[in-house]
C-alpha cells in the first residue's frame, strides 16, 4: 500500500504526494479510471491545455462533479464502460468527487512545467 498525502477539499494540492506515491508530475496522455469505487489516481498534475480522459471501468454509474469553488468543470455522468475527455485550459486546483459515491475523490493540479517561462504558460 502506498502512502499518499492529500488535503482533499481544501483547494491545496501537495506536491509531496508525487514523491511519496511515485506518480509522475506530468504524464503523457493523462487519464483517470474509476474502478472498484476509486479513482486510479487521487492526484494528477497536468499542464494547461492538456486533455484528461475519465473512464468508468465499474459496473455502476458515476457522476463526476467539481467540489472546488474556484475551478469548475462539467464532467457529469459516466455510464459503465464509457469515457469522456476534457481539456483543462487554465491553471488552478480542481477537486473532483463522484456525487453518487462521495468516498471517490481526486485532485487535478493544472500548472506550468518546471523551468517553463511563466509568461508562456497561462
């Protein structure tokens, strides 16, 4: 079992999660699967403009909603065996939860890659 550090619902994503859990800071083709009433990753760091695919591998409906007041997206219902892909265009922290299964939570951190010029990464 991996140790993970996340402050859920607070709007603060800890980069320490990456070091402790072994997740990559910027994944190619980022995605999140829902299986066994859990997200495959509780934390995902991406760049502005990245697409993230959300895939429901469970046998039940999931309804993904934003629980962050400052960063909202429309993912909505995912029927079993379906997926949706969204583009995240601006920087910020997005907390997601399944409205049908509130124990399912994840945080997406949208930020510029280290070393990239701030002026080029809005």
